[in-house]
């Protein structure tokens, strides 16, 4: 994607705190100083990740920053999740100091008793986001049943990188770190396997090749084998790590020109896309359901073609063939794959004369601008910018519980100017009901989706029951 400053210039109405955004570039010496303050900690005796689907949701973490708790486009979404989760659920809630009263009120009005609420206050100057899923993974050490938030070696959203330590200060969880790269949203945890997007495994290999890596590949050991052993030591000792993605980088131009009916368009096509995966986090297009009656593990894989067929739309940059390849690879591993609609939707940015775009353009944009010129655009020709984001029902909360039954907490999108999505809301409710789940429809999550995340992204499962 374009750098953040350029993106804001081209798409000034785009929402803040998009899940794909990281920190601005730091001075070269910053990385060296940062690494100097860190040390590789020993792995746990027997780390085991918290399931993405199995058992009741007994304990869950949210983060509600000050600048978002009064946002009318976001608050209904937050409150709908809080209200839908059963009374008896225990909550860890990270918040900025001055937002405490507001946040406490949401839980009280939903009927959750104060003793089930663990508040984690952080100074108002700490720039948090609401994407509580990403900065760590939650796991237990099976040897003593202790709980951990395990952080990756590096994480770009620096305010969120403070959450694990703050949670350790106020709860019984321990913060630790691993000499590998991951983000919570790019991991999904099954029964005897866990999935991770291939992008972060590639990042771990790059980390091991750096001049000052946190750990070194032992002589004579295969680099990828060593990387897998690190994930076993620090993240999950027993489950098999399954990488999700293509074997080679996806061929996708960052900028694509279009001349349609006399209008010149410039599409930002790669925002939200990964290198080896169609979306930067797999929780945006995969959903784990559990074992079916035949004993096969069922997984939902998003499908842009299904959405286009239902809506009568066209999504030229949706990478449908990449989703198909991933679905096929999961089937080949023995998983029972079902497909569900996933929408790739465009929004308008600013309009610029071609000459001004040529002055602003990063190198990756120049071929697309040349295409516009070849199509007849001149220096003063207006060029309309378009950006694309994903609207996904895969990003939901799944509770496949022997004690409490089967529940799914499902975002909805068929509201207001997106009312055309209401039939897809209904289709997805029917899909889950057909699998024996009670569906809890949540509020309008369009403004979350425009920021490249949905409901699964704003929480972290901490503990599961039966």
C-alpha cells in the first residue's frame, strides 16, 4: 500500500486507525537501540494457544481508546458485542484513564456485574487502537495452567505494543515475547493444528537473516525447520503449524489505471492485500467451525465471486483465484472446506489533474499514470482515485461449546448506503443456522470494515471453557 502520508492526501475521507497502518519510519539507529533493550526469553514448558472456536468464551479482552468511545460509527458495534456475550463472561478491558466511566457504563447496562470486569487503565497520551487481537497471541503453559500474552519480536502499532505489559500489571496474565514474527489476526487455532498466514513466516525468515538477529540458525540446520521449532518453543508445542498462502508472491499491481465512459480512474488495489495471502490477516477470510459429523474439521473460506454473483457486482481486484487456491490447499490437507461470500468494495478518493499526480507519484504509481496518458489523459485531465476494502462475515466470534451450545456472533453490513448487503447478512445467518448454531446478529460493522477489520479484530480470547 502507499505510505500513510500519501494515502491521507489521496483519500482524505478514509477512516483513521486502519488495521493495515503502522508507525511512521523511524531513524536508522532506532532499531538498534530498540533491540538493545530487549532480550530473548526462554520458551515456556508447554505453550498452548487459546482456541479460535472450541468451548465457551469464558474470558475475553477488549481495548477501547478515548478517541473512539464517543464515535457514533463505532460505539454501536462495541456495545452490541458486549450485550450479546452471556452474563458470566469475564472481561479484561484496556482503556485510557479518562474513558473509564463511559466504558464501565457499557458493561453495567448490558447486565455484566462489576466483579467480572478487570479494568486496565493506560495514560491518555498513549495512542491505542481498538484492534485488540493483533499485538500478541493468548496462550497457556499447560505445565502449570498459567496464562500468557505472547508478543512477537516486533509490532508496528507502538501504542498497542504497550498493552501486554499493562495487562500483566493489572491481571494474573504474564507478558512475554518470542524471537519470531506474528500478529494475532494472522493466526487461527484449531484442535490439533493452528493456521498462520505465510507472510509472517516469511518475515521470521528475514529476521533470522538480519545482521543482528535475536537468535541464530544452528550450523547445519535448515532455516525453515529452525523457524518452525521456534514457533513450537514459544507459541504452541503440540499443534501442527499450517501456513496459509501461495507458494510465491501474489502478482498484484499497487496502482491500476482505468478509462471508462470518458472517465479516468486510478485504483489503489493493494490496500489490505498481503504478499502471499489475499488479505493481510487470515481472520478476514477464514473461519474455523470445528469437527463435523464425519469427523472432518470444517472451515469457511471467503469467496468474492459468490458475493459478486449475489450482488450483481464486479470486483476486478478481489483476487478470487487466490482464495480458490487456498481453499484447495486446505482441502488437500483433509479439511472440509465450505465457501461463503466476501465483498470487495470501492470507495472514492480525491480527484487530481494528471500532472499533479505525476508530481506526487511514488515509483509504484508511475506505470499506471503512463497507462492513463496512453489512454488519452493530458496534463489537466481530472483523474478520480478509488480505494478498495473488504467486507467480511468470516471475521466473527465462534463458540462451539458442549456446555452452552453452538453460538456465532455475526457482524452485519446491510445498513444505510450499504443496504444492498442485507441479503448477504441473511445468507450468512442461514449458513450458520444450517450448521446448528444460534446466530447473534451484531450491529452495523461497515465503518470497522472500511478500516480493514471487523469484530474478530477488536477482541482477544483469553480463556475457553467446555
